[in-house]
């Protein structure tokens, strides 16, 4: 929950911007409403006092309009149920001895009547709020023990209650904005990150706001065009590579009739090199197109096997790591990856070490380290592209590749969910690092080893 809240409040994300916009707009509108409420409307206690004075003014008008000489009992009974603190009689109470003039507090009650005389109880004999009104018609209205108007809740309490209702509403609106409005963008991002030209993908759902629907439609169209272009390029390269084999075969047959042995040998070497280049190109194309399912493989066993194969050939290759470490992958592809890397390393280095360990943030780290000349940092990303070599540091030699080895290795690593990177070794040399995903906890051992 906390992670979701931090993500939702990140202003660098659309979800965070929407969240802050919702919060700012709701809080600002609530502040304006609150200011208007507290400034323009009187406090609740004043409103209750005004309401009571209006009712008293109505009672005064009713009693004052009673016919002269009429009995006071009916009027007193009428008021007893609604206003038990009011009484109607024809006699003034004993404390009503001095008439009051210009009583500001009584002005709203008397309604500018000139047929009434008002008496206030002296504070020494009782509550100062008690009063008596004597009308010219002989009626006397006595108010004794007026109910006290309780103070309204303090401003702070009202604010707490107000924001108590505001907070859940704000949380619901924010959750709706973050989850519903950003869901199409999240699906869009996931589709873009998982896009692979070698796999079939379901079309991205074109739903949500108009802009998101248009973007999803454009993304689906772009993905189809990219896949179509890659397929056309692959078919063209396959056709060209296949067609070139025929003239190479004819040239090889013709070289047999060359009398000069030196010239014939040079021609055969050139033809061998051309044929090897075609095989490398076809291998790269097949690796990009081939995408069988992943299964648990023992990377430690494969590393030890490759080490033993090169040691038997007389190379100084060693392995450091656990006896068993399983991850999702393809046995043949991983064997080929390590074979290519070690074969490339032993050409330029005196010793090679294969290391295998668990990564700091999960996953598996597989490295091939040599003590050769290494690769300049500026060229490391370039040499991972097809047909690219670092010719200054590693000049072309007989039997050497054509700059496809690292490209094929990176393609195989990516197909297994991994990532390949090049680094410096200490004190000199190259470190080829492969980060592989770790096998889920519920999976068992390798299916092929």
C-alpha cells in the first residue's frame, strides 16, 4: 500500500500528476467553500437566537392582538405546550416594578409595537433574561427561565468533521483516477517492453481515452510493420545466402584446374572464407528466428563441461562457482554461448576464467574473464553489432571470425531472458558478463543437462 501511495504521488509519472491535480482541485474548492461558509454565514448560535426572537415576536403579536377584556387562560394554554417558559395573565409579577425603555435586546421581539410596556427582572432577584410585557389590552406576557442557547461546535471541530468527510471522498477519487485513467497507459508500456519480433503478440486493446486509443492503434500498426520488415529482411538474407552457395561451389570446382599451386591455394582460402561468412550469417538468422520454450538448465554443469572441453585442447581455462545452479534457458544455446565466448577469449589471452554466482539483486551472474588486450570502452557497444570487429586491437587472422560471434551470443542470451555486457578486467583484459533470470522457487531441477 505504501509503495502504491509513493508511486501515486510521484510528480514525474502521469499517475502522480493526476493524483496531485485531483487533491489540489478538491482541497482548493473545499477551502473556498469553507471560507465563504465561515465569512458569509453567521455562527449557529446567532442563527438560533434570531430564530427564537422571531418566534417571540410572533407570540407578542398574537397576545397583543387579543381583544381587550378577553380571558387569559386560552392563550396561556396555547403557549404552554410549545413554550412552557411563557405565561399569559392579567397581572404583573411581583418583581415587575420598573418599566424599561430603549431595551436593544428586546427590539427584535417587540417589532416596534407602541402598545406594550416592558419590565426586566432585577439581577438581584433572578435571571436578568426574565422579562414581562404589559399590553394596552390588559394582557401580560411573562417570560421566566428562558432556555439557554447552547454554543455551537468550535471552528476546529467543524473543520475536523468537514475534512473527515473530505478525506474518504478524496481517496476514492484519487484511486479511481490513478487506476482507471492510467490503466491503458500501463498496458501500453507493458506491450512496448515485451515486444519481440520473434514472438507472436496479441494486439494491444484499443480502449480508454481517445488519445490512448489512437496511440494503441498506432502501436499495433507499427508493431505489425516492424515484424513485416524483419521477416522480409530475413527472407532476403536467406535467399541471398542460399543463392551464393552455387557460384561458390562453381568457383571451387574451377580452382582445381589452376596449375599454379600458390594461386590455387590463395583462391581456396578466399572461397573457404566466403563460405564461412555465409554459414555465420545463416546461423545468426536462424538464431534470431528460433524461439523454443525455456526449460530449467544447470548452468554450473554446462560451464564445467565447456571448461573441460577447452582444457583437453590445451587451453588455460578454469571454472569458479557452485557445482549446481539452475535457471530457465536452453541447454544447447547456453553451451553455444559459453563455447563462443571462451573460444574468442583463448585467441587473445593466456588464461580464461568462467565464474558463476548469484546476483546481488536476485538472478544469476555468469562471467567469462580473460587477461588479453581487452576492448576499448568506446567500442564495446559497437562490437556487439553484426559484422563489426575491433581491427586495431585485434587484426584479422586466418581462421578468425567475421564479427558475428558476439552478435550471435547476445541474440542467444536475450532469447533466454538475459542481458550481455562488456567490462574491463583487472589489471587488463575483458570481462563478458551475462545476467540471467533465476528459476522460480516452485520449479524443480533441469529438464536437460
